[in-house]
C-alpha cells in the first residue's frame, strides 16, 4: 500500500473567546471532539493509541462520558481509553458525548501494514511548528536506511540518514502532497517503500468579528465592543490576545480581554472600529472587518422662556420656544399631557393655578425636552430667578411686586446674609456667576398696598450647574511602548441644557503647550518615542472663554522597546549555517544596559547584546525575544533552521517600500543549477548563474506564495528537481486611509472639514523614529492643496460649486511612499434656491393694488428665519420683506426690480433676474408726426413718422396705411423703436396715401388723426432732339427742336435762346405739342446762338420742379458759302466713318451706326440731375453731338 487517503474533518467553532464571562459558556450545549495520542493520522498495527474525548476546558470535573464504536455504545465511561496493540479490526468510527453535549463527529484511525509511513498530525494548524517523519515498522532494520522527502514530486531532501524533515512554522505555502521514500533492510533483504500524505492547513481560530453591545447608542451612554473569534476545538486551550482600533489607531493594546469599554461616549467616539487577535508568540494574527459606529448628536430639543424666569404673577404672560433646528413641527406637553401642536412658540397666560406644572416640547425626532417648571403666584412679592443657570451665565435676580402698590427699601440676602441694599430698585445683578453663586436668596421690600404698609419677603434657590465637567485625560494604551501610536483624550461632559455650546481643547506637556485650542478633544502622537514621556494636562474652555477648566496631570512614561534582528536578515537557514542575533535599543538610551534573551518564552543563558548561533541545528529553531534594563520585551521573531537540501530565504519582516530579495539557497554539498522562481504557480524568472531574485521595492501586490526550483547535476537518482516554498507577506505601512467629511450637514454656507484619517501599521519597527506624514487634497482629480503636515482641509462656507469627488494623498516621508484614499463624493445642497421675483397681477393698471414677492425655497435643515430677503428698485433697497404690497400703484412705481436672498452673515447671496415693472396709465391723445414739413414728397427721398401720446403708458404701436395695418416684416417699411417710429428709406409713389397710428396697452388704446402724404416723381434728364442733318443752316432753312425727359413728366415746357426765355411768336418761332417742340420755319441770322429747353412741374406747395437740357448751338451760313455745302457733307461723311472705325475698335463704347447694326435706334442717355449740361442725340436722318460750353 503505497498511498494513504486522508479523511479531512471540519469542526464547527465551539466557543468565542470571552475572558470576561464568569462561566465561559456561550451555548447551552457543549461540543465534544475525539482526539488521538500520539496525534497521527496513520498507525502501524501493534502500535499503542489513546483515544480521548475533548470538551470545553471549563466543563465540570465529574463529567461522565459515553463512547460509541460504529454507532454502537461501548462499555467505556472514562474520558479516554487506550488500545495497547491496535489491529486492522480497530479501524472503526469512534464518537463520544457527555451529559451536557451532543455526540461528537466520528473519527477513524487508519491502521496499515506497510513497511513505512509519513507521520503527519491529524490537523496542521496555521502557526504550528511542523516536523515530518518517515517512520518504519518495528521489524525493519533502519540502521543504514536512506530517506528522501518530496513535495508535489519535487525534492525537499534526498538520500539522508535522518528520517525527518523539519518544515518549521506553518504558513499558507505549506499545503500540498508530501511523500517520502525509504531504503531499508527487512529479513536481510534491501527494500524501498513509499508513503505519502496530503497536508492542508487548518485555521487555528476564525477571523474575528467586532460587535457592539447594544443598539441604538446615544450620547452619554457607556459603550462596549466585543471581539469574537472561535478557536478550533483541538486547540481550545490556546491563549489569545486582543487589541482594538478606531480609524486604524490603537484604542486598546494587546491584552487578554476581548472587550473594549468606553464610558460616557461623545461624538468624537464615532469612527470605524476593528479588532485584532493574535497568539502569544505572534505566530498567527487576524484582523476583523471594520464596524462603523456613528454617535448621533443630541437630538433633544431645548425649551426656553421669555421672560427668563421660573415663576410669574397671575395674569402674567410667558412665551415658550422649542429650540430644535432640525424640526419644522412641534408638540407641547404639560405634566405629560399633550396641550398644543404644530407651533414652535406658545404663549402661556397664567390665569390660575391650573397653569402651574412641568412643560415640555417635542420635535420631529420624537425626543422630548427636559421639563421646565412654571410657578404662578397670587401674592405681593416674588423673587424671580432664571431657570437652568450655568457657570459663565450673566444672572439677574428680580424682586418683583404685584402690579398695584408702591415699594421702597429693596434688600437682597444670600444664605441669610445681606449682600446689597437697592432702595427703590428691583433687580440684583450677580454678573457672570460661578459655582460659588449657588445658595438660598431672598429679597425684602416695604410695600404700600393702599390699604396697609409692611415689609414683604420673597425667597428662591439659585443652583449654578456646571457648564461642563472638569476634564480628565484618558490614554489609549497601558503601558505605552516605544513605536506605538499614542492618543490622549480630554474627556468632559456638557450640560444637557447647553449641549449646543462649542468647546475648545488644548494639551500641555510639562506645562508647555503641545496642541493649541481647537475643536478636537484628542492629541495624537504617531510612533511614540522616549522623549514623548512627560506630565500631560489638558484644558477646556467654552466658546465665550468665560469658563475654563484644567485637568489633573497624567504622567506618561514611554517604555523603550527592544527589537530583535537577524544577520543575515532572513527568517530561514539551513542546518550547519550560522546566524547572529542582535538586541537593538534606542540609541538615545545612554545608560549601560544589561540584556536578557528568551527562546520560546524561556530565558536563555545569554547576556550580551548580540550572540551567534554556530552550526545551527533544527533545535535552534524557535521564537526569539530580548529586553534590556530600560526597555520593554521585544516582539518575538521566528527563526527556522531547516534540514532540507533547498530553502527559499526572505527577510523575516518585509515592509512596504523595502527592497525585496529572495534567495534560493541550497547546500554546498549539492550540485544544483538553473534557478526558477514562481509566484502563486506563475513563472517569474529563470536564471542560470544567480540564485537571487530582486523584486524591487516591495508593495502589497507582491504578497504571495513563492517557489524556487533547481535542477540537480545528472546522477543515478530518479528525481532531478529540487523545490522550496515560502509564503512572503508584505506589510502595508498604512492600515487605514479614509477621507472623512466632518460636518453636521452639507448645505451651502456650512463649514465642511475634510479629514484625511490615516493609521500606520502597529507592527512597524518601533525604532523607526518619529513618523512624519504629509497630506494633499484633490477634487475631481485636481489638486486643491499641496502636501503639508495638516491632515485636514477646511471649507469655511461651502458652496454648490464645491460639490465633487474628493480624495486625499498621504506621503510617508521616511520612505517617500504615497497612498491615495478612496473617493468621497460631496454634494453641497442649496440652503435656499435662487430667488424669483414674482409680480401679481401680471399686468398692472394705475390705481390698482400690486404685490411683489421674492419666491425661494429653503432647505429642510435650514431655519426659515436665517434667510433674509431684499427687494431692490433700480438697484437700491426698496423693501426688506419677502412680500411687498402697494395698494394703489402709480406710474412712478415703474422701474427695474429684482430681489435677493442671503443667509444671516451674508456669506451666501443669490439674486433674481431683473424684471421691469410697468404701471399702465390710460391711453389718450395719440398723435402722428413726420420729419418733413411738406406732405408732398419726392420719389427716392426718405422720411420718418413718429407716433406719440399725450398721456398714458404706451406698450404696443400699430401703423395703418390707407386703413390697412402695416406688417412689421413689410419690405416697404422699417418699424423701429418698439413700433414708435415708421421709417421709409426710399419713397415710391405707392407710399402715397393716408397714415394713422394706434397706441395701446393692456387696458386702453388711442388712434391718431390721419396724415396724408403725396409722393411725387420729379422730372429729370431733359434733352434736345433735332431733325437737322447738318450742323450749320443756310438762310431760310427750317429746323425742329424737340424737348424730351428721361424720367418723370412735366406739365410746362420752356425754351431759352442765348439764356433768354422765348415767347411764342408765330413770325419767328412756332411752339407745338404744348411747347414740347420748337419749330423755326425760316432760319435767319438772328436765330443764331445757343438753345436750351426745360421742363417745369408744378407741386401744390413750394417752388416747381425744373429740369433743363444741355445747350445746342445754331449757326447760319451766308449765301456765298453755298459752294462749300457739298464739301462739308463729304467731310462729315468721312468724319463719321472715321468715328465709327475708332468706336468699333474700342468695342462700341460710344455707339454703333445703323449700317453696322441694322436698324438705327434712338439712344437716350439720361442726365445725372435736373441741371445736366450735355446730351447725345441720334436719329435716322441726322447725327450730331451737342456739347455744352465750358464753365
């Protein structure tokens, strides 16, 4: 039988460690477990075995036991029984029970007949020291036996005379299939046998869970936290230690108690709590999950009165107010009977004794205020004392008389001793009081009641309560050892009637301030050093600074902490190697030190600071500790000396940021080569010449199970691969990094503080020196504050724009490490919305009422009376009320309005949009005007019409042309200035007609009178046409001149000869076609000269419009010059041809003759204006250029 099957039994937890419980019972029924001695999984036949029934260590001594074999009761009633020679038939399921327990789970002892067996405990627990033995039957001669060990088929040790393999402290890397081979002699014959076993690591105790004693919790209560865990039943007697943390900081150091108690909790006791459990030798330690605990602020409302007195006369009035900023609705009680509801303030008219009693109010939280007693008196004199007097209050006592009568000789007494004579005055001013003001007071007055006169006496008791209790310094650790994180708490309790007061705390060391006054009641020291020892006090003061109190001094002695180090700095070595151990202490300790060394808790015979283990053997494995004269005992450090052939070496303690080196070390007698490194079964590197793997700076991601393998030089051995494994934990520097928001609410205007809460790992080397951290803050990934020593970032008055995702970074200066916190989303809510100015009614008529309202909503957490509205008119304050009413609106009210809302200190101001408010007056007297005096207007000119009213508030303007409304988008018009102006850029004849404007508002309208305009097209471009074919006339020739226009028309034509007006004379000239044509029947010398025509157009008003042609000159030749006429005609023809050629060459820029383009057309060139000086004339019979003379 070469292999064995392992039956793994899983046992449920049997009890939670609770050292404060008197009986230790956590359940009504105990659980029992069957165990073997020796604690092996497998036995050879004929070996001796003792079977025991284990139960809770606190079970009664006279307990009775019942045993079962294969479910059949045995005749055994003792706690254990022994089988002196176990045989195969003893392979059965054994169970046991007691009178107070249920039956245990069955356990089967494995009995074999093989020659060898790999001895393995039934359970291998984390933190155990494991030694594997390859054992043989008694009939086998093992004198010269050769033993080899393997894990997962990889060589651990080969061909050695030692039958055991020392593994050392069990960690997560241990699990796997182990086997051994053994060559031995049986019956003078050499035989080789194999044995294997699978080893699984069993949890020594469960992951701890931190629990709160009771829910809910409130201010002033006592709080108890319990760290619950369960030891495995087979290790129920293992001693555990417990530590507690808040936000990663020690609040209770390691000790035997699994409870942490806080008396009279405050808001500052809120936080993320966790606990840690470890074994005495620190071989196993586990941390719980965090338990967030929030201590709510006091939600009890506070009842106040006006006047501030405890008694009144009958018929007096008392106003009571329920002060609870988180409530909108309230209930009122008198002697526990509900009397009012939904009112924050109530008025008590003390008519009779029925109004005497205890009054309370209740907010939305359901908590009632503390009762306030009101007395009603029907006497001549009472002494009125303010209720709930506290030290630091300014107090006045009133010796009040009934409303009728007169009094003199007022005298005050305290404890029957006169303190002041006031004469006719009634009030005694005690000033700012302290506890010494407590006592019995009375006043006397001589009163004339009208019917009699005598001295009356009134009494009362003044009790001055503490504003807050005398502070007390509390320390989180006892004792405080070097390197531990130390927290001092200045504990005090506010009066329930003044819980809203703000307290400030300061801390002193040896009389010198170490932390100035602030809101924090804690003083923290990271990694306490010897120089932090001293006498500490704390001081508390109220915000008014009228009350200050100092605590008693607390002496703190920081004990030095020794630290064990190994040289070389590894936690595993091979047998025969050397190891030097050193006890390190703080160099600031100048006294000569004596040293003590301990191994596995037992004192060694070593007294020097260092010693060396030469040729280490397996027995040198263990937990080493040291101490010196002035230091505390060091934490244990484990050394394992392995007898295998290969070991993977790493420092015993690896801190984040250290250089991580792993050495795959083998014995010098072995010839191994080619090193392979694996992490969590993934290949990291293969090296031929080196066996050291440099991982760089360690970070938490490097935590894992490392394996190294080497190959043996070729031999006759069957196995060639050697392997070693090691679990390497990288210790994080920061165990806690959380960004917390410190604020009662996240409403804009409130102060919000971001606190970067960080805690260093408590297992760090205590000799690392003072820890220096720096903090930086980020919003949405952008830096808002660079690194500094302050761990807080304050927003004095948070705004909505401050909303975003925030993180903080912490830098550990000693190693330059930077870590970032998880994101925290901050959503700053509006304390009140942006106001909107509303107007009612929408349209306002003169003389009618008008209401302005500044509308905004207020956040539920913001008191209504803290938001203040303002209404502005034309930028100046108009009203400080939220609603403003005008009974009869007038036109002077018209203006630009807006409103604002702001909080009480004006840190937040929000404005509404500006709104123009128009008060509309009745419309009357609409009038239309034009920018031209003459209603007769020329085509092409521009004009402007304006519409106005005599009185009223115009809002809308409508223009009409010939009775039809002019559209605003009409291309012929341009409507400007909100409709008041009608502009025509270029008049046309279609613009002629009747215009009116209509002016209106929401309540009335007015139509203007008619305005009629006429658009006239002026004559223009006058020019002459002639029927002459020649330039010069012969006597008695006739000529006809025609006057024409290029644009417009005219009614009157006139002619000029030599700049003189021509009159119609039938003998000389003939006017035809109404003067348009001038005809000379017979040319005479007196007809010679310049001719010009003009057109005149009459308009209804003003001077007429005139257009004149250019000048045409007429010459008359004599009779003798008639022979020249043919010559001139030829000359003219030649000139015309020459002009045509030139014109054609220049692309007909002037004209083309009829014989080139067919039919000749008259070409008329309009003059630039009425005063044009030239014209080109062309017709079929004559062609001339008439040019005007030079100016």
